[in-house]
């Protein structure tokens, strides 16, 4: 019997997520950290691209640091379906034996990674906030928060390959882009027919402009229990509209029905990484912080000087939000007029 | 219509903390609850029962105290429940967990055909969202994740139509039965227990299956069956940023607002 040893597994792979021919940013963010890991392992970095008529997208992967891209192209892969994409990646992984495989933790990625890891009977760590190589063992050190962010855990997958990890969008930085870089494309065909795939997309109803996009927002104006009642979200809506932001919320207002769940930021809501995050009437419980502490600038407005939010904020105003927020809105409105 | 719902008992994570001196989890006295997402999955199963008739079976893998989530499921309307409990299961990561659960579901299916398996999108302690797709993969059935709504179930034609909540909109998907669904919390509101069901739950004797109750390969369970291992746990690093409090929020809020706007102006 041909036995495969761990040393047969080489290289770092990154899943390139494309939807309707557009590549999700998280793919490049992972290419960036992937390049670092591959360099430490003195190995290659490869992208994995599945879809229909997508081979032309591969060159961007080279610009972002990949040495090669495995491409599986065919009409059966046009819209994401678990079975088709899982089968494709499993076939590639069994043939080419990557040591490490990174997938973005989007809805697609989280759906796909669990299925792939199970099929390959290997370990998968979800939502990593840190990835590095253990200098002694060469193993991938996968760090992630657990128990709602109360603790950090470092996880290893010592004996199974590939070592799989998912990372949420906006956790890793975008790597630089070098349009002079080139690489190798390896094409493979998926060994599946339409009859084998037992799901079918019937329709897609786009919902643009709703807070469904809060994870991508550059400015977020968030409210918490301190707002007191549902109608006071209007104060935040006004500020948000003046400065071009999206309204967010901690969990209590959502639970109380003051605002709908897609606005929720935190452990059971969205993870956001805006340039500026306003936490208004939000105490700063750990479950909320986990969702927004990656923000570039955090501004806290709260009447309680001991609120934990002030421990993570860059700027803070201790006072009555019902006076401060309208004053902010007024000031920004005047500044906008002047410029 | 036979629906199986997987429910996990989890610590109420709002209460879990790490002891900064020893770097270990302080789990003492932390209450256990049914994973909220799994209750939404159960609610969806009960909706199916309301619409199409049939049966809802709740299963849970855990220590003996996890009996409580089975009883909770019965109190909400589940017809039957099984606790998968054996010391051999302890220490299972998501791969081992999906193995044990899928083997139990196979056994349940032998006795009474299963049409739909429902699980919550993720557990609030591990947050990995991996077990659902893992179970589906092992059973060779389609996983439909992030389900917001079940539009229609055609039991004779063996088809189901659901809406999935994606980042940019809702995807309507049709799949063949049997199928596994993972549900988002936006799917429904968990019902209150009715008095008759509460009484039923109190009287209910939870069936317990151990490693000999259904076909299992022990090498795929527990720590032995878990490719991932936690090497270390530590408290999240303290942030180094010291907040700049802008005066004077209480006495001159308009002034404070103006000062803040000035500081932010360049960044916005």
C-alpha cells in the first residue's frame, strides 16, 4: 500500500472566492498572509479558483503574490453549490497535496470549508485572527477567540493535511499589488455531472443599500441600551446620513426590537472594521467589542465614565448623548457646508 | 415528515472568563444553556411539523447534564429526544463531533426515515459553524446553510425549497430530500413552551445512547478522532491605546462635539 507521509504535503493554498466573476477582497487579504507563511516554509503560494469562464481572473492572483493558480472551469461551477465546489477542491487537494489551505470566512467560505475539511478528514480552525509558523515544528499556529472573545486559543493540526483555516474579511491587511508578477496556471477538469449535484439555484434577490453591507462600511454610527427607546435611533440615523455612515447597534436594542438584526455588531452579529466607529450609549461588553475592536478609530459617547468602552476607545466624550449627538450632527453639517 | 434537530448545550458565554493568573477557563458556576441558534433550528422544525405533520426528534451530544437541552426541546414541542453521552466522546473537535452525530442520525434513519436535519448556524462557544456541513458531507446529502426561510417541502416529490441569507441578498435554492439545513436567528422567533408540553418535558425520560448503542469507530471519536488540538489558551492582549477624553461632555457638550469633529475631520 502506498503510504503518504506528512513531508509529501507542501505549499500554501488560498481559495480565491469569486461571485459572478468578481473576486472577494478577502481572497487577496489571505494571499498576503499566505505569502508570509509560504516564505517562512520556503514553499510556494498557490491560488485555487473555481467557476465558469473565470480563467482570466487568475492574473490578479499573481499580482498579489501567488506563484501559481489551480483553475477549475466549467458551467457546473457557475454559481456556488457546496457539492460541486467541495468535490473540485477535494480532487485538487488529493492530487497536489497542499500543506496549508486558507479560505475566507464569508458565507460561501464557511459553507465550503466545513465540507472540504470533513471530506479530507483533516483539521479546520475557523475565524483565525492570527496565523504564523511555529519555528520549532514548522506547524501552522492558528489563533482565534473563543467563548465570545473572552479567551484566545492557539490551535494546531499536527497530523492531518492540509492544515485548514478560515479568516474573516478585513482581519488581515491587503497585500501590495505588483502587476509585473507572473505565474503558472494549472487547469483541471471537475469530475462531476449536473445530475450529481442535488441542489439548484432558482433565484437571487439582491438587497443592496440595506445594513446587510455593514461589514463593508467605512463609517459606522452604533447605538446601545443607552438610547433608551427605538425612536432615538433617529438621532443616529441623522448623524450617519450627514457623515456618510451606516447605523449599527449592539445586541440589547436588537433583542428589544428597537432595530432589525442586520444592524447588529458583535459576537452574534457582524464583525466590522470601519475607519471610524461611533459607540453611542454602548457600555462595551466583550461580546460587542469582539465585533468592532478592529476599527481604525473608536469614538465612545457615554454618560458613565467607568463604562468599559472607554478602555478601547481612541476618543471619548463623557456626557449626555442626547445633547452630544445632535451637537455632533450640527457641527459636521456646518463643516460639510463650508467645504 | 421526520425532522431531526441537533442541539448543543453550551456555557452561557456572557459569563465565561479567563483567570489571568493561571490562564485557565473559569467555568465554575457558569450556567449552561441550549445554544440559541439550535433553538431557532428547532423552531423551524416545529414549523414544519405544524405545516406537514409528522415528528421532530431532538438529539444532543454532551455530558449527562445535557439532558436538560433535550427536555427543553420536548417542552417546546419535540416528540422525542436522544442524548449521545459517553466518556469516549469527550474532547471531540468538529470532525469527531460530526462523525458521532452523523452515525447517530444514520441509526435513527434506519428506524424511521429522516427527511430534514436541522442545526443552528453555529454554536456560541466554538463559533466554528463546521459541524452542520460536516454532518451533511458524511451522510452524502446537500447542506443548505444560512437558511432564512423554508418556502416549501414536497415530501412526495422529495424536494425542498429554501431561502438562504447571503451577504448581498437572498438566494432561493431547491434541493432533493433528505437535506441538512443550518438556520440563522433571523429565521424565526422561538416559541414559548405550552403548559402541556412543559408537563410532558418534566415527565420525559431522556433516552441515552452510549458508544455501544449505535455503530461507531472509537478511533474517530473524542481526542483520538480530533485532528485539531488546542495548544494554549490565553487572555486577549490588553490594548495599548489610552483614550483621549474630550472635555467637557457634561458641562459644554456642544464644545466637546466641536472639538471631536475637528479631530475626526481629517479621518472621515
